[in-house]
C-alpha cells in the first residue's frame, strides 16, 4: 500500500508539474525558492524516494511471511472411461461430471530465523534508503547554492564591465572634443576608440557568462530556460561568513557522525550481515503446518436418485491438517554458494563504507585547504583594489591634464578594473567554500 501511494504521488507530480511551475516568478527567485524547485523536480531525488518506497514494500512482503496463507477455489469438468463413480464407489464406464470446491491454508513455524532476519534486513534497508534520500537532497542543495552564487557573481562581473565601458565612453567623449578643438592629436582618439571596442567586447562576454550561469541554474532546477530568469542577491558580505577555526580532523569527526552517506554505508554493512544470517538459515530445518477442506458434487445417480447439490456438498465435505518438517541434507551446494555470495556482499559493503569515508576525508581536506586559500586571496584582493583605485584616480587626473599618455592611463584603468573583477571572484569563491565547510559541520545550508 505504501509503494502504491508513492507511485501515485509521483504520477500526480508529473501531471501537475506544468501548472505548479507557474506558481513562482522566475524573474525574482530567492535562494530558498530555487532550492525547493530543484528538490521538487530532480529525478535523482525522485529515484531515491521510489527506492525508499520499494524497500518499504519489501518489508511488508517479509512481514507477511509470518502470516498464514489462505486460498480457496473451485473446479468443474468431465471424465470418460473406466473410473470410480464417487456416488457408488464402483468402477464404471460412464461420463462423470463433477464440481469440486476446496480451501487451503499454510503457515511456516520455523525457517532457520530466515523470516526474522529478512524483516530486520528490510528495516535496515529502509533506514539506509532514508539516509540516501537525505544525501541526495544535500548534494542537490549544495549544487544549487553554488550555481545561485555563480549567477550573482556573473551579474556583478557584468556591472564591472559596464562601469569600465561607461568610464571609457566618457573619456572618449572628452578626448573627441579636445581632438576636434585641435588640443590633442587624432591618435589619442583612435587609441580610446580601440579601448572602447575592447570594453564593449568585455561587456558582451560578461553578458554571455551571465546567460550561461542562468542556464546552468535553470538546468539544475530542471525547468525550461528563459533568459528573463533572475535571482534576488542576498547580502553576501564576506565579513558575515567566518571561517571555522576547527582543524581538519575535528571537522572530519563531526562530519563522520552527521553525513547521511556515511550512515547509509554503515547500514549497508549491517544489512549484509543479516544477509549472511539469512543464507546460513538455509542449512536449518523448516517446520510448517497446513490445513485443507474439500467437497464435491457429481452428476451421477445413487439407487435411482440423483442427490441435489447442497446435499452432496454436505455429505462429501472433508478436511485435513498436517505438519511438515524438512531437513536439508544435500542441496546441490546451493546453500554453500548462497552463504559465500552473502559474505562477498558484506565485503563489498565494507569496501563501500571505506570508500565513502575516504571520499569524505578528501572532500573535507580539499574544502578546508581551498577555504583558507580563498580567504587569503580575498584579503589580498581587497588591498590590491584599494591601491589600484587610488592609482587610477591619479592617472585619470594626470591624463586629463595631459601629464601622461593614453597608454599609461589605459594601463592604470585596466589594472583597476581587473582587480575589481578578481576581488569579486575571490569574494564569491570564499563565501561558497565557507558554506561547504559549514555543511560538513552540520550547519544549515543557506546564505
């Protein structure tokens, strides 16, 4: 029943996706809405949820092995040739029509703990599947945060390029007037026109980078791309994102206790242990009980009279009960092979756990190193921008006064705007890497 509800939910989601996708404004997306859309639409997450429902269905099936089976049925037909007439109990050579009604019930009393261990294994698999769902949600959320930041970053890069172009245009306008008045040579105007063309290209490139960033975010949300898509930039002051003072080993110990993928890997070993017990149960005897009931009707005469259907069914009613003990002696090495396969599966689960832990440590080491490096890069970029801003201001004054040529002015301008672009890059890189470390420490995934 649970798996039916899960599939019904997925079906309703697919039917209502189009209308639901129109409930949000793609031109005004905040981070929380972006994450929610991505979680709702992501197929990997839906696959994990279906897998969880499938494990719940397995538990229902395994629990059902403790319940007696009950079946009933009926059959009808004819037979010809020499056979016993059920009415007279004599051999006759007649065509005999019959209607048979029966019912059977069976129940396993003992099966080497295989049923009990199957139930325990299913419960373990359900818990592991829940952790896998959570791990998938975390991966999606981290990816969306990164792509969301990329859009904000690309918007700021575009602003820097547009500001640089505006500055060049303003300088071109002033220089053009001076050239027309004969105060400056034509070469100065041509140089600035060339710089203006370069800045226009940089604006185009920055605009294309923003479009690509939006495209990547839309694809992560699994919605059709629309260039009108825009995000609400949160207040991303790096001073509000403090880098943890914990060491790598301490972060790893905390993450080891929190990360759902680690929990799922540990439960995979536990599930495999139950698998070994189930396989060993194949060597054990099985004990079961059963019961059946039977009655029938035939179209034959007895002492010149044909008894009616109800009378025959009452008269012919019989039932039986039995107990069955099966002791395995030889099984074509099937049980031995099952145990060996179960042990190998446990070993694979242990390898998977080691891989998960090793990958977690490597990810944390990389995140830790990158976060500290990005903080230093951001701090250095701040100093560089401050210095080059003043240098550019002085160069602009000197150029306007004719004290330096355009090449020197252009160098100062490019250095300043490039430093601004580098500062933006280091700023958002630092913020995201701090959030990655926060994630491993169990802090909320938000900006």
